[in-house]
C-alpha cells in the first residue's frame, strides 16, 4: 500500500494569491471614525496598545479562516493506493557448473586489471538474469563432481543472489555431473503448478561424473513437461587456467603473481544439443561475456512472464475539518470584535 496527500481540485489554490489583494483593499478603504473631538491625544494614547494587539489577532483569525476555506475548496485527500499483481508465473531452476575448468581465463578482457574467470562472468550474467525476472520463482543448483542445492525455487531473489555470490570452485569434489544436476533441478520442479517450468544449464565441459546419465535425467524432465536450455561457455583448445585455493581465490606465488597454466578445454556440444532438443529447449554457445549476456537476454525474451496488475485506490477527505476550523476562527473573530476587542472610535 502506498499513501499520498493530494488535492482533488488544486486549481482553487490560486485563490490564495488574492488574499494579499483583499488585505490591501480592506486596509485602504477601512471605515473612518464618524465622531469629532476637539482634542484626541488622550484617547489615542489610551487606545494605542489595545488597538495594535487586537488588530493583529483579529486579522490573523480572519485571514486564517479564509486560507482554510480555500484549502477546503481544493479538497485535500489522503489517497491509499493498493496494487495487486496476478502472474501466470514461470518456475526456473538455474544449474551452474563450478568445476575446476570454470577457472578458465578465456573470457578475460584485454583492458581488465583483475583476472576474470569463466565462473566470474557466469555469476555476473546470471545475477542480471535473476534481476530481470522479478515475477518468477527461481531456484539454483551448482554442480561439479556432484550436484548440490543452492536454493529451492523462491520469490526471495535477494537471498538467491546472495547465495549466488558465494559460489566458487572447490565447494564440491571436481568433475562435471550434468546428469545429476538435471535430475536435481527436475526434482525441484516436479510439484510446480506453474504453466512453464524451465531449467537453464550452464557448463563448459562434458559429463565426467555423477551416477545419473544425462539423457536419462533429460527423459525425466521431458515427462514432467520441463524445458531445458543448455549453454556451453568457453573456447575450445589450449587456454590459460588459474589455480584456485579452498575459498576459490586465485593462488599467487611469493611475488604476488597469479599461478596460471595452459590446458585443454573441450565442450560436449553434441550432448548439450541433444538435451535441449529432447525437451524442446535450445542449445547456445558463448565464447565471451557479450555472447553469454545475449543468450540470457534471448532466453528472457523467449520465456516471458504474463503479469496482470490491478490497482485500487481509496480517498480520505479532510475538507470538512478545514471548514469546521474556518468557521470556528470566524466565530471567534466576531466574538472578540464585539467584546474584548471592540473598537474605540
């Protein structure tokens, strides 16, 4: 709920500009004394203090009443707005490879001072994807030699993003258990009542570990009406790799230089394409950050969430209170004018 103070007929506020004009006219054409005295000095001295105070108080009451009446004409309201969204919803499980090969440096930009690994880029782009889908339930698993659950499907994306930041190479034993990752994601989506259920699997290798064959896990996903988008990242061939410590940080030598080795990189494109085709998904390849970002943008556009938003508003009027205060000021002004502050001619 959002509350805001507004004027329903704000054009009446322009009348406030007339108050100084009215005050000037009243001062210029005020009623003069009708009695004549041969000598008025004594009367003037007696009434000087009384008249000065009474005039200020009476003018304050009179023009305050007029000001309140103008505000009442403008009809001040406290508006309470309610928004209700009805989303058809897309439930998504993100499977992120955290095997040692994700320490590849082939995504490193030339002008970058800090070493950037494949996993660094994958986490950045995945975070953007999550932020762009605020109306979906999203979960995540990470996999290397086995798969483990990072988060079940949830609308709490802040918590999901915090867990994404904690991912690093070395959390589980090394390897690439693609089948286990698909099976875990499918298991988390099997009870979903959403119209659309997706798995977005990102890896830079082929299946080398786990106890579930990738295509067997894919058949399970197909039976559950789950679509799988597969993303193969990284270049093939000889590329530089960094060595991580237990916390996933790049190891440096005694002189502060990062420990980098050259190694062979291979991606099982045939397997990833077969997985996508069996579930009516798509297979993508990314060899740099822009390509990976474009892939997630494409998936985002292919699987749009239908959101219907209804807005309700209630208004709480305050003009009656302003009219009441204005009348009270006018009555008080009239009473004082004809009693305590009665004019001395």
